[in-house]
C-alpha cells in the first residue's frame, strides 16, 4: 500500500492514500528500550552553558547589526543589515522553540517564561505557537489532527487541493515551485496569525502580557527604521528583514515532515513508529545543527522533545542503530535533496487542482 500521493505523467494524479496501522508493524516496547539507553547515557540532562554561549553570541551579533545600522545611515547597504536581522530573529526563534520544549532551564514555568519573552523578541505569540506545535508533536502528519498539514495557502493533502478555488487554485497548481517564493511572505503571516490569536474571543493565557510585549517589540524595531531612513528605504528594510525571516523559518521547518507518510485519522500506532516514520533527518553534522537550530535531528527531537540541542547527535547514533537492527525505516538525507522532495511532493498534491482535461501539448495549439 502506498504511503504517499503518487502521480503518473500520462494518467495524471493517482488518488492520495494514507498509511494505516497495518502499514506500520508495531514495535513492542521500542520507545521504552531506546529511552532507557538515552537516559542511562545522560543525554536528557540540561546544557545551560551551551545555551548561555549561544544567547551571548546572538546578543553580540545583534549589537553588531545595530552598530552597523547607525554607522551606515541613509544607504541602501542597510538592506544587508535587514537581512542579517532576519537571520538573527530566526536564531532567537530556535531558542524560543527549545525553551518551549523545556530544553534550556531546569523548571517548566521558567522555560515557559523564557519562551514567551523570546517569542516576543521574534514578534510571535507564544500561546498561539505552543498550542499549534504541541498538537503537531502529538500527531505528526496525521490527517485532521496535525495543524501543520492543514490547508493554508499551500495544500498538503489532495482533498484540500481539489477544493481550492480562485487565486488559491492557481497557486496550488504550481505550489511546489511557488513554495519557497511564498515563504517570503511567511514572516508577515506569522505576525498576522499571532495577533489574530491574541485578539480572538476564546480564552488566551497571558493575552495582555503578550499584546504588551509584542507592541513594545514592534515599536522598538520599527521606530528607528522609519525615523532614521527615508520612507521608501524604510519599507524596503522591513520587507527584506521579514522576508529573510520567513524564508529561513520555512526552510528550516519544511524538510522535517513534508513528503513523509501521511497517517490516516483513525490509525492507531505505537509512539515510536508514529514519530520515527513521519520524520526526516538532515545530514551535515555541526553546521546543519547551527543552521537549523537542531531541527536537522528531527527524529530524535520528536522522540525526546526535551533533549538539549548538543545531545541530539549522540542520540541519533542510538536511535539509528536500534532502527537498523529492528528493520524500522530511518529517513535521513541532504538538505538540498530534502528541498527537492518537498517541491516534488507539493507539486504532486497540486496536480489535483488542475483541469483533468487540460493537456499541455494541446494547449500549445489552442487559438487565443
């Protein structure tokens, strides 16, 4: 049984199918065995000095960017500073993600407070992101339960692509090729979703605290830009900064699960199979870890969400060996190859939004 949508170049898209419980033979006590080894190896301990050094390095980099902004003045070279700030805000987002997973500080409440503050620095609502991300970790790639595969501008499921209308249908038809260009707007989208969540009628934990922190954040970031730069340059600065942030965020999170098996809503899977078979690691070692904030070890992150970034590489060796000895697929590829897989998968899903009677060859001879 196919675990993902496939397409034929001559027959068009073949109906997307979802992995069910029988496709994943249960691994009895797999997680218990692996977690015992991980715990005995000491890989679940905190790494405060690592995060202190990372935080200090990011703070110094922010200081350098601010100094460069002041010294450059009215110059289009400011767009380089804008790009650097987009990268730095993404690095802060990685730290907020790790704090939310209780990886940095010793207690849960302290990590939550840190994650909320760092999220505000980035410009995102922690309460919105935490609820969404927790549901994703509980059911990665599971239909109707993982918010990360719910339809937005991009359709991740064929039934969503079929229902696309208007502009979204036009985008969906070529969504694989448009995925990375669309990420230039993802930063603005994250800001919008955060404020929409905070202004919603439902209960929101720390609503006014987050609104206050986000208001202060945008005031501190935007006021100097529009105060010291010409209006056109100021808008360009904000556009570049937010576009780089959106592309960097999307390019770091997209390889993790896109193109991996989609799980049927009613499938009952053991924890180990569910997390390992739906996640993809990125090869590269230390440079990939710094570039992606530890998200390159997605399999280990999903098995041990509270594991600090420096311990993920050693955990990979344990998990990978266990998977090899028990015939459990362990997916790992290069960063470039992962992007190719994501683009191909989205294009195949997008075939469902195309006109089934539209023949590319025949369209060349149609009269205008």
